[in-house]
């Protein structure tokens, strides 16, 4: 009979294989420690609690290409501002355009396409964009990490 931990690890490995991402090593990452981030937030009438734990040794072994694509997409000041706005909730293109008064509509769509290609934003309906549900907490964690680099406690 398998334990619940073994069953969860097997399911995680199967999901990772389906998604084409490397599975995390077995166990709890005791060899290298554990990086944990998470929190809770309210989105409309839903309160969500979230926590992610990753072994540092596993993190530093990930292929850099896909990670660099996400960081490059978020690394442009206008795209980072778009992520900040969309992290607050879905926004219409017209609202984003007024917030980013220096960007033309063509530039805005270029930024949205770049963020979409990186898996950070999506268009749930015509003319409206949002941070993808799986990316909302990682986006907030990126913002927190960048803030901690700029303004260490």
C-alpha cells in the first residue's frame, strides 16, 4: 500500500511529464534546503491561500531558456507596469491604454503579446486581459523579490 506522500509525488511527476516540465526531485529537498513563498489574497469574493516550496538545488538546475523568457517579458518597465495593473484584476485595453499614457495602442498590444507568449497574461474575453490564474502568485512573488532587492529591509 502506498502512502499519500508517494501518491502525491507520483501525481506531480505525471503532471510535470504532461506539461513538459522537469519534475521536482523526490523527498522534501533536505539536501539543499527549501525556498518557500506564498501568501493569501482576496480576488473579488474569493479568498485564496497559496504556498510554493522548491529545493534550491532543483531551482538552480532548471533550464535557463524558459526562465529567461519569463523574466525578459516581465523585465521591461511598461510590461512590468501592465503586470502590476493586471495583478489587481482584469482590465480592458482602454483602461490599460489610459494608465500607460506614453504607449501607443500598437506598443500596448506588442507588450501584451510578449507577456502572453511568456504565459503571464491571457485574454479571457475580447479586449480584456488578466494575469493567468496559475501565474498570479508567481507574478506577485516576482514583484516582492524585486522590491526586496531594491529596498532591502
